[in-house]
């Protein structure tokens, strides 16, 4: 074999290998891109870790009270969501007051003793910075709803029996409302306290598929209807009571129309109250 | 020299085969008519009511074993997000959201073609002719009235119940009407596009000016007007009937009035182009359009199924819809109509 062709073969093979390597490199880069986190040097990481280990998150809503996150999973979930929203530069704070029926304020406490204040409604304010661009709105909305779901606890619902201006019961499709007095409110409170929140989507969907018409509805008024021109949706909590100890709570101020599902013998109480009311009428 | 050429061709062939192999989907086994997708995961952007999105996903998980995560947002927010993630999509599926958004996504190359196995069973007007999106449920734009407030405050004054959208312009309703904002709500954009197509541009501008005088609040979400009217915060509102049936089911005394030749829309589902999981999204689209799932979800969503062989949920009948409503035009007119809205309102 002559020297020329061997040289050509080697050059061709070498070039081909280069092309193949380039293809593999491109392919790997393409698949890994946007999934790799580049970390800073050791000192920067140490500095950041000191600052950014949240120990406790407290949240508060005027109507739904407070909740404290102390378990790591819950803290990390909220912390991650806030970080995602606050990634990138803040937005200009609006110069006009926003119409926000539901607002949650909170404080993040860090391991080094420092803390951050935040407020979330139709925007997120972290300390003095506002975040509300269109891309982040769904994240803000989701976080607000996530936080609200922690406030919608059995304990808080039960507390409403003490603080609500009035609690009324509406049975069937009739317009007649029964005002629940102290005794009935205490019974309702106990049932709400002992109820179990249905957390799995699977069970929720099964309940929704199989439920019939509601037996009745409990309305919790957070504002005195006589003192205001008209009732605001944010001042009303509705509970739909179904058979088999299943009830659905809806805070009418929740703009996403979120429903919360519980198991507890509210149907029995409703029947008892209806029976008592019937006897009194007779 | 020939050997070199052959080697090059062989290597190229191997390269292409490897490339192809990476894009191939593994065959899936079927159990009880549903694909076995255990160990697979789907990411979904949901623009319908939370319960409806959850119903589709939970039933999918139940039947196929596929895990899921979803982000709930309004239609324009979902579209903006998919647009922003065009190069590196984070979700496989866009579900819910009025279909003009899916048409826009198709025109912008954000979603990919997939002709569902159930394509032929779906009525023509409820699917894209090219297979880019397919409907999951339809609903008319209805007027909701708080009955108690109506009887107490308006009936005695001799004010008639509204029968058409134009009746909402009655000065007697000043500050008492609640509608959503088309900049953030697909419901409101459907209303705007419908008015524009039915009345023409000039009359729409006039309508919006007069409507503004009566509107007490523009909401972010399309669902909110039903809630606020149900509570009595406002007297009247406009949104989709399925949202209104939700509050009706909760025992609120509301009237739902569907005007003749009413505006309407359908929620659709489409597969996001270059989404993280290629195959699972297609199975999900097939799943959403089966007769069984259409009937099950209709009971939760209160929407009309998109298959003529599927039975609708309770309280749903036939409606006198504006048949000429052109979704493609609605989608193409979006920027112009939003400008008209923002200038008028």
C-alpha cells in the first residue's frame, strides 16, 4: 500500500471521529442544558447557605388566622416557591392601590437569626421588593392558594364558630334559613374539629363522581350583614353537606373557587337540627 | 478510497440510527383498554377550574398509573408561559383554556400535531381540522343574577330581568355588573370576540363604553363573577354556564339566563411542542376524549361533552348558540380586540 492513501485514510478517520464527537457533545449539551446548576465558589456557597436556611415560616390572614410551618418539607415547599418567584429583578410597585380581597402576610426566619417579611395577594412583596410580572402571576396565584390551604384547617373552621357574626343553615332548595344558636354552633364546632380533611385527589374525585344533591348548606357570615350595604364574597364561607358524612367547604373569597373536602357526621347534625326545628314549629 | 467512503457511510448510518433510537418511544402494554404508564410522569398546564383539571389527571393516573404534576393558571397566563418556555418547554400538555388560545398556540408553533385515536368520534366543530387541538367540553356564556337581591331591590321597581347581553347596559344596573378582564381571562376574551363578531367593531366599542359604566369590578379569573354574584356582592355577572352551575349546586339563589344566539366556547387540550415526555401526552389526549371520561368529567365540570355519543351531566340541555362564531378569527383578532378593550375600558 502506498503512503498517500494511508495518510488519507487516517485523516478521514480522524475527521470523522471529530464529527462524531461533535455530534455527541452537541447531543449531550442539548439534553443537559437548563438542567445543570452552576454553583459559585466555596466561600460564596457557605455565605449563601448561612443566609438561606429557613428554620420557620409564619403566615397570617386577617380572616383565616395564622399558621406556622416548622416541618422541613412544608418549609422547603414554600421557600422553593418564593425563590422561584423572586428569581430575577423585582418589578415596579404599582402606584395605585390594588383591589385584593385575600392577602396573606408572612415571615421567614433563618438559621442565622435574620428574617424576611413577605406579603402575597395579587403580587408578592418580599421585604421592599415587588414581584408581579405576567409570567410569575400563576406562580404567585399558586403559592397564595397553597398558603390558603394550610389556613383552611379544621381548627380554624371550628374557631369560626366562636368568631363568626352569624351561622345559618339552609336545607334543601328552600329559601328558609335557620340561625344556629350557641348550642348548635358548639355541636357544629365539635364536628368540624373532629373531621378529617380529604387530602388525596383520588378520594376527592371519587366523592365528586358519586355525590348526589346536597342535603343542606351551612353559611358562615364573617361580617355583620346589617352593618354593611352588601355582603362581600370574602366575608362568607359556605359548607355543602352531603350524605355519608361528607361535606365540602368553600371560602367565597377564594378567587380560584377552591373547594375543601372533609369527612365528618355533619349530615347527622343537619338532620337533628331540622327535626328539632320541625318539632318546635308543631 | 472506496473503503474510506464506505466506512464514512457506515458511520453516518450508525449515527443516524442512534439519533433515531433516542427519539423512539418504547412500546406500551395495555390493561383494560388503557396504556400501562406506571413509572411515567406528565406535567400539565391547567386553565380550567381546579376540580376539572384534577378530575382528568386523577382519572388518568387511576387508569394508567402515570404520575402527574400541574400548574393552574388563567388562559392568557398559560399561553404566555408556553410562549416564554418555547425553547425549553417544562410541560407536556396544555388543557382547558378557551380554544382560541390553542389556535393561537398552533399558529405560533407552540403545540404539535397529534391526531387522537378518538378524532373521528368528536364532532367536527369541536376539533382542529389539522389535529393540533381537540375539545374537552363546551359551555355557553350565561348571565347570572342574584335572585334574592333581584326580588328585594329591583323587581318592585319594575326593572325586567335581563334576557340579552345588551340588557346589561340598562342604567338601572350601574355598578352592579361584574365581569372578568379579557387581558387575564379566557372567559372575558370569548365574550369580547363574540360581541365583535356578532355586532361588528363599531358597535362593540359603543357596547364596551356603556358596559363600563355599569361594571363594578373587572376580575382576574373568569370564575369569580359567579362567586361574587352568588354571595350578593354584585347583582349580575357574565361567565360560562358551567361556573354558574357550580354555585347553583351550592344552594345559592341565583338565576342563570342564557341569551338567544349566545356566545360560547370550548375548552381544549393540546400537546406542547418539545415537551419533556413525548408519548405520555398523546395517551393523555386520547384519554380525555374517550366516551367514558367525557361522561365522568361532565358531571364534575358541568360542561357539554364534545362527543355526540356521550351523555351530558345534570342541568345541561341544548342551547341556542351563535353558530357562526369563528374561533380562528377570534384567535387572530386577539391583539386588536384587547387594544379595543383597553382603550374603551
